[in-house]
């Protein structure tokens, strides 16, 4: 497992918390808070697009 630097959790309520992280090589990760040992990984650009779309209301049911 690479050394991932996790940001503070994004939470809607106590049961919907996610964390975004990056490693030294610039890879992006997203995980359910508390399950950081099983993250999804993709490019930072792909994860950034996901977050921008969520904030734009395109997938507000996810958070």
C-alpha cells in the first residue's frame, strides 16, 4: 500500500463520510472514512471531476 496523505473527511451525515487522498506519485484515492485501507484509485483528474460533478448537483445523492 502506498503512503497516502488523506484530506479531512467530506460528510453529509454520520453515515456518509468519504476521504480523498494522494500519494507521492500524484495518484488520487477516495475511500469511505474508516476504510482507508480499501481505497478506490484513479487519476487525480478523474477524482477531481467526480467531486466537481457532485458539487454541481449532478450526483448529490452520493454524499
